[in-house]
C-alpha cells in the first residue's frame, strides 16, 4: 500500500509508479469516482480523438495508389488510437 500526504491546499501527488500502473501519462486527465465508505476510484480518462486525426491517413503518400480496405481499417484504428 502506498501512503500519500495531503498538502495545505488539499492536494495529493500520485507517485510515478502509481500513474504508470493506471496508464496515465503527463498532461493526460484522470477520472475520479466517489465510492461508498470514503473510497475513490481513479482511472485514466478516455481520450476522444477528433475525427480530423484520421483525415489523410487513408492516402498512400508514397505512390498515390488507392489502398486496400484492410489498410483503410488499420489506418482508421491507428488514427482513433492517436497513433498517427
């Protein structure tokens, strides 16, 4: 179990190993859910990627050829996952 200290401003800092455990990266937001008995649940907030992230991913930039449906599906999945 990890013990954290509350500052005078009522803030706590999660240690790096805890952030890594729940998959949080710098600048990312977290969701906190109040549970019964004074418990909290903290999890990484799902990042919704803007649709514009997938534009241009379907074009084969090297040859200008039309890409296959499988390639399109992979490009769309990568765009939504933020893997541009």
